[in-house]
C-alpha cells in the first residue's frame, strides 16, 4: 500500500519527484497544481492540474493537500519559497520567450 494513497489514486506515479504545489480557489472549483522536478530534455510533464468542483465532496482535495504537505515537509529544500519563486520566474521566462518567437514567426509569414 502506498504511503500517499490519494496522490497515487490521482495518477501521480513517483511522488518523490514532486517539487511544490499550488491551490487556487475559483468560483466553480478549486484547482490543485502539482509541479515536478523536470529536466529540460525530459518528456514528462512539468506539472499536473487537478480540478475539484465545489458541489462535490472536497475531502479528496484536502487529503491530497495533506499528503503533499507531509511529503514536502520530509524534503525541506522543495518547500523553500525563494527557490520556488526563482523556478517560477525561469519557467515564465521560457514560456514567454517561446510565445514571442512564435508571434514573430507568424508576423514574418504575414509580411512575406
């Protein structure tokens, strides 16, 4: 039996690759986003997003968040807020650079 049964049931295979997570509260649902340690050449996703509707029982989300907190407490470097912010900025920069390159390429096609 898994030490983190809720995370395993959600399809997270290797819980020790989890780096951090965020929870957002939307009007119709709560969103749990789990971020993984990710190599640039890896084909594994950098994150997974889970939505929990408000009208359903929120127990599953609370169990998942509890397991994530327990897991990350075992790995203090994963919970370092400064490191998380730096990684967020790096990821944002990669996404923005890729999007800007795509827009420039589309602009060149239109101008040609």
